[in-house]
């Protein structure tokens, strides 16, 4: 019986994880659930899944959650704040941690889980984008198990040899190929992107995702962050990580080998597939996802991304090549820029402009510690806010 902690339980990954867990009550029990501010949703999840602990973002949210569960017959320890997240992620009473908090806020608890030697299901790509070497060192030093949840990285993991040692050449791997849907504006005239609304940007053609990650998909910053994540997960340099537009989202990613073979993982676009794979690894369990029927697809299309349409992807490659804290600067500036766009304080094409100007304004340094990374994160956020205010 695996005891599971879900960080970010009310988000799309958290909800999908609970759906998979509920299908296998003989294998999994929920130890802890967390949410930042969606207290009503978290209360409903607590009633359904009966965790031992629940964590929210603020004292006020904790008080409201206690009120909502005051008549509940299951005793739940309710806490709040970053330290409480780290505590449930590293608790000896949990075996597996689903790290699904969006953004930089997910770094500390994901790192706490790694340092506690947990089985870490990583859906928070920012943990590796911001502190890749530090995070991978913690996984190795504390004998944690790290399994990727992003559909692309999970597909690569499944397509690599068993016991892959983060050495492309030793395994005969030529290249890693991340597929991308292209988002909602793949065929929209570039000159009209200045007028995109938040509602349009959040309408992803294939995946059901939160607002921030939906905007990242529309700009392809999400794919850029995945390139950085793939570098750390699989030991691949930037020049051996390709991105290929694949609008149907049936092939989730591929690995190209030196003998000419290309191995790919296919499936319907549903995050329960990679979640179930990681939960049960190295075994397999039912996810609730329908079997893929290739006869329903007349054709599968592929083409290279247009960097004029998707400048954020180019910025991410630049940050990876620059190294150090450059990816952390990229991520911080993007979080500020996306929120400003969602708040209608600036336009869609201002997102890449804010990120570029922030990275030009804040010199990157060495990622020698989490404190150094977070200092750079804070500098980038302040710079990005100033740039947004000046638009």
C-alpha cells in the first residue's frame, strides 16, 4: 500500500491523480493533500479521500478549511504555509509525492521530498528549470526515485532503455525529440497575436490545463521549459534536444537512436496515462484512459516550430545554453509576464518582450545554492514588474 502526498491537489494534475488513485484503493492511500487557495474544492477532496493531513496557503484558508470540515468524522491535521508543505512532502508517513504545485512555489516542497528519499512524481517543471543541478544532486545523494509526469518527459522515459544512466552516448541515443501541439495560435496570422485575449489563450485545442500553463502553451514557453527540464532529467545538451510541432498530440515524444531507430510513446491526450505509469512503475495499472484507436486519425502531422511565432521557445534555449541562474531568471520573468497578461495589464506579445528585457537587465550568476537561485528569482520578478509597469 503506497501512501501518497499530492502537492497541488485541486489543480488539473492533482484531480487526475486522485481519479487514478480512486480506481485502485487496494494499492494506494492518500496521506496528505495541499491547495493554495481553493479551500472549498480541497474540503470536498478531503471528504472523498480522507487524508491524514491537509495544507493550504494562509492562516485564513486553514481556518476556513477547519470550518468546512468541522462536521467531518475523519480527523485531519490542517496546516498552512511553505514549511507545512515541506513537512508533508518529507514525512516518514508518506512514500510517494506528486509534486504538482505550479511555478516557483513548488520548488521547496519538491526538493524536501527528494532530500527525504521519496518517490517523487515531478509535474512541477520549475523545480528543475530553476535548480536543475541542485535538484538532481539531491535525488542522487538521498537515493530518491524521480519519475517525470509531463507527458513529453514521461514519453521519453518510457522510450529510453531500462536503467538509463543519463548518458546519451552510452545508450546509443542520438537525439531526444519533444513534441508540441503548437497551442491555440498555431495557424493564426502572427501579426494578429498582439490582440489575443486571455480567454483565447486559455483555450488549448487538446489538453485541459490551468490558466498559467495554458498561456505558456500558447507562447510555447511551456515547451521551452520542458527543453530545460529534459536537459536535467536525461543528461542531454541543448543541441541534442529537438522540438517538433505535432498538432494531434498523439505521439507524446520520441527518442532517436544512432542505428536509425526512433522509439515513440503514443496515447490519447490524457494526463492520467503518465500519472498511472509513474504511480505503478515499473508495473502498469489501469488509468481510466480509453485505448488509442489509430484508425480514427486520418493523418499525423509534424513540422518545425517557427521562432518568429514562438520567440519564447528561442529564449528558453538561450537560457539553457547560458546556464547558471539564467533559466531561473527566464522562469521568474515569465511568471510575472503571464500573470500581467491574464490580469489584462499588457498584451499577449508583451510576454516575450518582458522576458527578454528582464534577462537583459538582470545578469545571471552561478546556481550554487537554493538561496542564490531564489535571490536571482526575486531580482528577476522585481525587474519584470518594473518593465510591465513601463509598457
